[in-house]
C-alpha cells in the first residue's frame, strides 16, 4: 500500500501504511495511463496465451486529487480520526470504519450494511481500497466525488445525521477542542463546517491505495510472486473466462476506467422477486430502462477477504461467486450480453480463485487516537 499526496508537498504521509513511496503526479485513471506506467525493462514473464500484452496493463497511476481539496499530512491525519469517530453519527453508534473493518477486508461484514440506530440498509458495503480512483461512488454511481459521497453517507442511513442537521453536527464537533484546533489550522478561515468535514474524510480515503499485492509484484517483474496455479488462473482470467472484460487490470474493475464508470446487470437480486421489488440500481440515477438493475462491478482487489459478495451480499463464498459469474449469471430482461457460460472445469475454477488470492492487499487501516 502507498499513501498519495500532491508532489509539491515533498513528504510521505505515513498515516495508515506499512510503508510508502512517492507517487507520480495525479492523472486521470485510464487504460493508456496504466500502460505507460509500466517500464519496459520490468515487463514480467506472462503465461503463454493470446492475452499476454493485455496483462502488461498492470500498474496503478496516482490517485486524482481535486484542485479544491489538496492533500496535506495534517488534513489526512484529521480525516483518519473522523473516519474512526462514532461521534459523527446521529446517535453516536457508528463510524465510517464500522462498515469497513480490516477483519472483513475493509468491506461489509453483514450482507446488507447496518446504519445508525441499528437500521438495516439496502446494499452491501464495498471495500475501501483504491476508492480514490473511482469516478462514481456507490453501487449505482450516484455520487461523483468522495466529498459528495461523504455528505450523502453522513446525511443518510449510514450515519443517520439527516441533511437538515449537518450544520448542527458540525457545530457539535467543533466544540471538541482537539477538532476545533485541527480544523482551524487545516482549513484556515473556515474551521469545521459540513464541507470541510467531508473534505478531510475524502483526503484520508484517497490515501487508501492498494498496489502492493502479489499480482502487482509479478506485473513489475517478480516472476516468483505468483505460483504456477496462480499463473494458470491469470491466463484463464484474461482469456477463456473473460473475467477481465468487466474486472480489468490494474483496478480490476471497468468502473475505474472512464469518467462515466460502468454498470452491468448480471442478474443478482432478481431471481424469485417480483419486478416491483427488484433494486433497479443505476436506473434510479439515470432513469433509463437500459440501466435497470445494473450495478458497478466492484474491484477484485482484496476479494478473498471481503465476503459476502455482490451489491446485496447474497453470495456467501468466493467459489460460489466465481461459479455464478462463470456460468453466465442469472437471465433476465436486461442482462448484459457480456456474460455467457464459459464452461469452466472445477480445476479451472480453482485456478481462478487461486489467482484472486494474489490480489490481497497488504495495507492496514490503523485506528488513531481521537481528540
């Protein structure tokens, strides 16, 4: 894992990491950028097959940093405190970390997230790793920035503050001497407001970069980073199984690859339900019939640690999730044509799961001392 910052700062923000390194200047995430980031001299020895060149699109660029929310060590440290602080919630019962525990791979522990006042929400909590690269947040892409997502989470069921109470919550937190002092320093002339609160949170979340997996080491030239079965699984992932169509390296999700993200209907959450009871996903945002029950493909980084799976948390094991996708998903009126039965053998399924194990993130979300 690495920590991201503006290169002009000239310092490494070692807040939540095992180690860190200076990244390249911020750039929009795109396949071309990823390809150019891979030095030719370090190209790995890929398994033989028709997709070897695609596998070289291996390394992440730098997290895009918005001009109106530049990074600093003080700001990310403040955001880290807020991320772990239950006082942000409406009833003091939940913090952001409550839905993104390390024990669950920074994804949700429960099939459906539990919000303030112990209220069950409608979707599963996704992993936090590399969230700063996403152009659209939430399973349906309704937020365009981490700042907007933070405001929505505070106001909505996750934290239960209520949109009408965000100002009051900011004033409540500003009465805590430690927070007041930090906000006055980091946000000079502004202090603690609903806007600066989510800016600090977003800054911290942009440091949660996973680029230190066994796969990343292999892609950079360490031929021993993957074992034989994982290399077989990688070739299947890129080839016969066509997993990379929607879970494209290096982000392992096509949703990271363009400003409009990507959303697909694979049939999850539809079987045995009346149409009026189906979560329509992206269609809620766009109002387009073509987006009915379509959801963002999640990153597969840390996937072995973040069960259960899919937007409704309905699939309890990784093997079941891989088998569901490899079989072509669940047929319905709007299913993506990208899915089909790949007719994988049990051994091929096993090899793909072994490869997914090479995407485990090594970083850690460390709880700070709260003011």
